[in-house]
C-alpha cells in the first residue's frame, strides 16, 4: 500500500538532492560543449597534430567505461594538488566522456555547412578563425541541436554514477532514504518524475532555440 505520509516526508531531501543533480548536469554539459567544440575544431583545423590529438581523445573516451574514467579523474586530481572535490571530479569525468560524442556531432554538422560560405569570407579578407566562429559554428550548432539535446539528456542520466565518488545526488539520496525506511515506491517515484521533468525541460529549450534561430539553418 502506498504510504503517502512517507512520500511527503521524503520530498524535502529529494528536492535538495535534485538541486545537486541539476548543478552537476549543468557543469558536466558545460565541460562537454566546450571540450567537444574545441575537439571538433582541431579535427577540421587542417593540422595533423591537432587531428591526432582529437582522434586520440575521442577514441579514449568512447573506448573506456565512464565509471573507469570517473575513478581515474577522482583519484588523479589529488595527484595534482586538488583534494576533496568530488563534485568537480564527477563534472569533469562526465563532461569529458560526453565531449567525445559532442565532438562527432559537431564535426558532422560543421562539415554540412557549405564551403562556399567560408570561401566568400576569405575573399573579403575575414580571418579563417573569425569566419569559423561567426559563420560555421552558429549554423553547425543549430543543425546539431536535436542530437546535442539527446546527448545532454544522456549526461543527465549519467549523473547517478557520481555517487561512486561520494557526490550525494538525487539517486544516491533515494538509496540512502530507502535503506532507512525500507520502502522504495514512495522514494523513487518522485525521483523518476524529476528526471523526466528535467529531460522535458531540456527538450523544450532545444525546440525554443530551433524556432528562434530558424534562419541559421545551413543552405
């Protein structure tokens, strides 16, 4: 039988943990987008060294489990003097893992932008770096929005792994509560609903951006 008083009692702790989950998702997504964009740029820079660095990064991140990467980052940070930062370790590990997939998403989108636009920018003397930032990147990001939204949703669903390095995010909080009250439905039902709400919010934000920047579609 559903225990409604227990359900109400657990909500404050779950909502506090949900804030941690949202913050972790935002931080990891920021790392993912920054690193993924830089990596995609290296692949298309024309530099063999840059291309090799990017491909090595993508292969490493896609070829090893996220859990292993999380442990490597968590135990590696103290070696460079960063101690007691489990949130930072989780955000970096999840973000770097996702960045490899963002690299491939953005690389494909950048290659879809007509080369004639860059050539036109060259003819008027615009530096290649400037034309890339002002012409190629905005169109590529717009074209990749659906795939990027899916990847950022995967980042959200990866955050429970942060409990391995003692980040008390939403799922871990639910496990702790369930081990104390010996009841799961009342605890994990609101947790599942919050995950869905965050994912829906990301999808709606993506659609809003698509409608707002419709003119950036590559032609």
